[in-house]
C-alpha cells in the first residue's frame, strides 16, 4: 500500500497566511491550483505573445506540487522563513527531507516521474522562475481580495508583494498584471 496520493490530498488541511486575520481562509491545495493555472498562463503568454518556447504543461505540474512538502512541514510564514539566512537554509533542508519522505510513499517505478517535480533540478531552473512568479501573483491576488473586503491586515503585504511583482522584470508577469489583475478587484456582477 502506497500513501503518496492520500498524503497529497491532505494539502486541503494546511491553511496559509497563519499570521494574518483572514476574511476567507486559503489552504495550500486551493493555492497550488491557482499557482498552477497562473504559471500555465504565464507560459502561454510567453509562447503566444513573446515568441518563447516554454513547456506550459511541465510548468503547470511543477506549480501544482510546489508546496506539497508543506503537508509535512506546515506552511511557514514568509516573514519567519526569510527572517535570517540560517532559518531559510535550514527550512530548505527540511523541505528536501520532506520531499524525499513523500517520494518514499510511491512505488519505485513511479518515483522518477515525481522526483523531478518534488526535488527541483537544474534543468528546470527557468521554469521554476515562472512558478515563483505565479506564486507571488497568487499571493498578490489574495491581498487584493482581502483588502477589497476591507481587511486591513493585508494592506502592508499587498504593498510589499506589489513591489516584488513590479520588480520581477518578466514580460509575462507585466502582461498578466496589466491584462488580468484589475479584474480581481471587481465583483462577480462587474466581471460579467
């Protein structure tokens, strides 16, 4: 009996933004789906608008599993994770250990396919930049949604993440920001 997918299904129990008062809670399963869709969109934008050759499907899969190790580690808040280089480096080590633990829950013949998803490889370094960008865009969208609902707890995070997104220097991110982000401030009736 292998428990990999049963463990992965537990992503829905790991809530994000634990240091913040949330109007609507968000778990890592919901977040990972959104990051997967945004990462895929960034790849499509890169290919169709800017003439690149990005493997959009691979990008989406990397994004879907980008926080899978948090099933074991929990979601460490960004201010804590990056408080000091020692904490960041230790957490990266813990993430590798967690990824290896998840891989051990698969039959050997499937491990190779998931190893390159759970343990970042140099060959995918460029794709991981898109996953990181999609992750930041997802966080920014959460801040937009929360502040639109009057939640001032997300005001500073929104400013900080907005600046990070603006400074990414990725044309796909700029395109997504200009073409799609404004709609996240609209009501469902306004989006029609």
